[in-house]
């Protein structure tokens, strides 16, 4: 039996199968792949579309089963596999249930002189049912720009007057959120740690108080590394 508010270290595919159908309100996951870690003779595991397909499709299907009817799934990844994952999400959740592609623009870190600095992650947001997914717009409003004409005076369109919302503006799909600073008290020894502000924004927008949020990391490289070791032991 899976307990709430508890961290489990296990194969995520087995863990998902222990959850009851339609018991989760939000799935938010950071997909770990192409992390650059050295697995010795197992470096050939990267960038294989077939491997990604075989691993993720069954997991996405299981995740869809545990989601309630108005639930959302938000998967975060970088450029290495985003194109493949978008196709898989279309297949499993349906092209018409795509809601947003959110770009997390992270600051900090080094920059190459050979190409444009790679400073963003893709977050694909799909609803289980686009006709009734949760989105708490007022919970994630942010201040208008001080130089915004609309914020100061409003606007008139086709004779109708529009005034700024006193709670602030609705964010767009590019989020400028700094990485977790190395001096932060919440910083851990984990290279791809995501800032709390990023998770907070997703949870506030896509779930309600008392909801069940399923947050897990999909470490495909580590999974395949262990699987290969087991196969070679026979």
C-alpha cells in the first residue's frame, strides 16, 4: 500500500502499478536522460529512440490509468528527447488533450562560445480530459510590468473597456525562474536540481488543496544500466 507524503526509492514502473486507478490529481515529473554520467561500457544507452519508446510508452499508459478524470500530467525534459516524448504523449493522451508547451528559461551556469547557450527545459502539459482539467489562474498571477500601458490605463477594444486585474497578469508559457543557487539553504548535491519556485507554480496552477500529486524522477539510464547488468549475469 502506497502512503501519502512519503518518498519511495524504487523502480517507478513498479511503483505506479501499486497505485489505485483514478487516485492521482496531478503528475509532475522530471525525465532524466542524457545526463552525462559515466556508466563505463554502457555509454551506448543514450539517444536511442527505440529504447525510449519501449520504456516510456507502458509507463505513460499506467500513469494515465492512475489519473482522475480532471487530472493533468506535466513532463519536464531537455532538447535531447523532447521531440520523441511529444509524439508518445500525443499517442497515449491524445493530440487534442495537449494544453501547453512551457519553456523554463533557467539562468546561471556556463556558456559555450561555439553555439547559443542551452538554457531551457521543455515542459509538456497534457490533460486527461481537456474539457475539465484543473487550472487555477488566480493562484499564479504575477505583477504587471511597471512600464505596461495596459497596467496603468487599461485599454479599449471595439468600444469595450478592459481594466487590468488587481491580482496581476496571467503568465505566458515562458517562465524565467533562476536555478537553485549554490548558496541556497535548499540546495542539495544534485546537478539537475529544480527550483522550488518551479514546482510551486505547477502545483498551484494544476491542483487543489487536498489533491494527490505524484512526483517522481524517471532515470532511464540507471534503469537500463541495471537491466544490462542483470542480463549479463546469466
